[in-house]
C-alpha cells in the first residue's frame, strides 16, 4: 500500500514529473525534497510507478515488481547510516548497463543526505556526464545537506505543504473528525506529523486513564472511555505508555516517546514497578490473543484493567 496516495497523486510535485514524462522532457537527475520522510518515500514510489506504467495502476506486472522492490531496471541505493563510495560505485556500474526490459533505467539514491563527502564527489561525475537512458532520482530531507555542485545539476522538486483538508483525508485510525482536523491544523502541512499528533493525543488519553485507575471501583468508569473503541490499537498504545513509564523508572528520560506528558508519567512511575510492567505486558499479549479468538472486547478490556490493578498490588513497591 502506498501511503497518502491521493494527496501525492494530486500534488504539484508529482505533476512536475508527470508533465516531464508526458512532454518527453525528462531530466537526467531529480532531487525530491521533503522533511516528511514517509510522504517522500511514497512520492518516490509513485514516481517510479509513473515512469514505467502510465496509470500507476499498482497491479500490473511492472507496478507489482516496483512495489515489491524487484524491478530489474530500478536500483535503490540506501543505507541506515551513511552511503559510502562503494554503494555509489555499484550504482554507477548499474547505470552503465543497458536496460533489460524498458527504454531506461532509474537509480534512486534514498536519503541522499547520508552520502559521505567522497560518495558525493564520486556521484558528481555521473551528474556531469549524464548517461542516455538513465534517470537518477535523489530524495533528501534538506537540500542544504548536499554539495552545491550536486544541487545545481538536479532538477529540484520540493514536495509542497498540504492544506488541512487534504491532510484530514489521508489520516487513518479510529479518530473523530474533530480530532483529525485539530491534528491537521497543527501539523503545518506535513501529513506524517498530523498522524503522529493523533497518536500522541491518543497516548495522552491513555495516560489519563491510567491515572484514573486507582482501584477496582474505577474499572467501569475507565473501561467506558472512548479511547478503547478500537481495542487492538489501544493495546499497542497502552504498551507504549507502559514502556515510557519503564524508561522513567530506569532513569532513561531521553527514550520517553510521550515527552509532553513526562510529569504525568512520573506520577505513574511511582505507582508501577519494572516487575509489575513486565507482568502487565504479558497480560496485554494475552488480550491480543483473546481478541484474535473473537472474545468480547469489553470483557477483555475489563479483565485487563482488573489484572493491571491486581498485578500492581502484588508487585507493589
Ligand atoms: Zn501498472
């Protein structure tokens, strides 16, 4: 599945490439720029599809190859940390071979900002003497991280910031329209940021619920909160919150994901212990299994809340 496909298909960024393809004016090299790395990844996949399939149908043989990452005429250069000279040399070798199936080959340098200085210099040679039948596409979070000589030889395409309405339509998960709108409003044009804000707000509600859960009397009240509507998602979030509490207990504040709620997490870290959290985690996994077996989610949730209280009582500090 390609994330944000509708927004990206209609984006100005995608239309630039599309026009170049339609007018037969493809450049030798492009630089796709966005700080939204998920949107950027989808954009470049969509461009790959468009280069080889007019409708980006996502289902034909070519599209399937591209989506599965085994298209013989596409090379993706990427590395978690840094892209060294060796990887660029491999890309250059690939570019010199004739395409196996189509008229041209495509080389993607993903997260091109990770290229070492030597790699950038090596790569520059290819940009200076472009090969026929090769399109080079770099993705980068910030163009200033690359040598000017590289920048000046690529056609730059900056993925635009999206308006609120477009972002709202791309957001997934069990959230109300107003929550989605609020997240889209605060995301400053970045779809992935909006999605993150939504999950942060969900995590915040879960933290509040845990604070509310003091004794068995509170189980009914807590279990009827909206946050549990999609219990599978909520369990993931609950697990993440407990993980944050554990980070705090063990003095690893920098690893906490819900930083804005550190104070409330601190409060919870006084109630829960490493031992109780390990046991609670086991209980959360048991709940997932019960949901797969189609047990009633409300019963599963109530059982879990009682279990959390019980485990925490038995492991009390
Ligand atoms: Zn296709």
